[in-house]
C-alpha cells in the first residue's frame, strides 16, 4: 500500500493570502516547466481564483514530513489534485489524492526487471 503523500502550499501571500483556505478544500497542482526560477516548480490552482501559490521546494518552506516539489515532480502527471488538511502560520499542509500519484509499477518498469534477471 502506498503511503500518504503530503505537500506544503507556500507563497500564498504573493497571491490571495490564505484567509480563504479551509480544511477539506480541493486544490489542483500543475507542473510549471517554464518557471525561470525552478524547473521543478508546481503551481497550486484554486478553481475560480487561479494561482494561489506553489508546492514548497526548499528546506525553509517545506513543513514536517511534507514532500518537496522536487520529490513529488516525478510521482505525478502534469496535473494532480490535493486536499487541504492543516493550515498553519508557516504554510498549509495538503494531502495529495491517491489517484493523482503515479503507480510505482508504472513509474520505473526497468527497475522491476532488474530483480527478475
């Protein structure tokens, strides 16, 4: 069974703040490969508002056991979904929906074959 994957939503102060965020709220994660600062950037979209922040990608912005954008990048497709689970002063913790995560088997078939040789 795949363990739960959490991310930190950060940078909300540059967009709409975080007053509108509520536990259980669904957000969309979208890869942003043309981002000039971070080639593994994943922007966070809220339906009706647009971009509300980014998946944290530095040791200063990732909270607790949350996964950085760099670690999450290859585990999702171009678009993924997450739910807000906890709002803190340092950032918002969200759980990535299981359906959005690529299957381990699907991700690296060449690694599986190594064991069978």
